[in-house]
């Protein structure tokens, strides 16, 4: 039976807005990046990115095979693709590393080694960037074939760390103005990429914001607000669409950041204590929880399909009643997760996630 992407989109949007009379079951959201696309589609990363048609086919086939309720191009995120765009614009393509079956990466800190590198850093023209051209064309094909609105991802600190590396943490104390200058350039680049995306693909109904600075093991909350949070607020003022806060770190400031910045949803796997998420739902009843404690590096990677089913069941029973809950393993599905464990998620949703939720 063909996947009904229109129904999936309605299920997701209604669940996130609390219109539960229109929701049949808990929606299923998964981040499927290049690793899993290559595994399911049987192609390498370079083969997949060689044409928008091949890329779009791999994306649609993989999401439908894994029975997910959302679908998006993995490079529609200003992370590794943004690092490549900066490398292209600043004649530093030798800092990029390509792999057969996982996302490209950059030698962290190689693009902005010195203060002069930051001063002279050229902001990419995303209309000319190779990976962004392929991504946008592939996203158009996916949108045309599925009618599922293509969501976009932004992130300030993730790009800063790619460009400046560990030196960025030293700059916070020794040269904060220099670091803020780099943050400003990354912010301007993010505005350019979303402008290009809107022109070539269309309006993104939501932005997934990767707030990786907001982890206790990374920096203080005040520093996170200074070097990323203020730029998130400015992005929201400019773009004017709902933002989802993604953080796959192990010590996230979820409660703190939601007091300071408006988000319609949070997407993370920690803390692992399910009681934390129950209390979060009580504290922020209007914010959708996407994920809770379904961590791809735990039961999904080393457990059995029964372990995964029980984890999904516990999350649904605790968090799904009343809506504003989306079942989501966090973060991206890695190469080594057994397929049986992945498929245990939609099976468990079918079994336990039908509305009204039955508390067992």
C-alpha cells in the first residue's frame, strides 16, 4: 500500500498543535541521514549526491521503507553542508573529507585558524554552492512526489565549531569579541541559505534549530545565550516561522532555554529519566515533546526489538495522552542499528499509539 504522505503531514501538524480529534495515532519522526540512506538505497554518498534525481529517490525510498511520518533531505540542514559552503567560498576545499557511507566532514578549526581568517572570512553565496544546489533540487523532487512540506534546519554553534574548532572555547574567555564576530558571520550565512531555500524550494513550515551550545558539559547557560541564543532570537525575528529546538547532547538545558526562547517543540533523548519529561510536559504543556528518552545508542543499538518496543510503549503511555507528543528516536539513525530494532518503532506505535491512548 503506498505511503500516504498527506495524511502523515496532517497527523504530525495536528498532533503538534493539540488538535487531537483529528489525530488517529502518535506520529513517528526520525532523522535519517546519509548513513541510513546509503544502507537502505544501496548507494554511496557520492553516488547519491551525483544527481538530485538519485538523491530524491534514495530519500523517498528510505523513509517509506522505514515507515516514518516525516521526510526531509538530510543535507537541508546548515551543518556539514554549511561547512562545505564556507570551504568553497574561502578556497579551503582541502579541509573537507568525503566518505563512502557517512556524511562529509571538515577538519575542525582549519578554515578559521587565525584572527585574520575570521576577519577575511567570506560568507557563501548559496545559489552557487554545489551541495546546496543539489539539495534544493532534490528537495523540490521530494516535495513534488510526496506533497510533504520540506522542513529546513539551522544552527549557529555547530558551524562555529566546525570553522574554529576547539579554539572557539578558548575564545569565549580570551577573545569573546572575535568569537562574536565569527558568530555574526555564521548568522548572516544562515540568513542567506534560508533565503535561497525559500526562493528555490518554498516556505519551510518549521525550522529545526540545532542548539548544541546548550549543554552543561559544553558551556554555561549564559555563554550559550551569548554565543548562540541571541542569534537564534534574531533568526526567529527575521524568518517568522515556528522553531523546533534540537539538542542530542547528554546534558541539555531544555527547561532553561524554553524560558528564554520560544519553541513549539523540543527534540532530544536526554535526560534518560522519563520522569524529567513528564514534569517538562507539565511545565510546558504547549511545547511538543519529540523524542524524550529513546536514544539510538542504547536499546536501539545494543538491545532487542522487544527492548525497543517496551521503551516506545513507556514513552507513549507517559507522554502521548493529550497530544503534543511525537515518537522520535534521537539522534540520526546510525549505520549499525539492527533493522529489526528500527522497525520495532512503527510496530510499537501501531500497537500502543492509537488515540485515545490506553493506559496500561
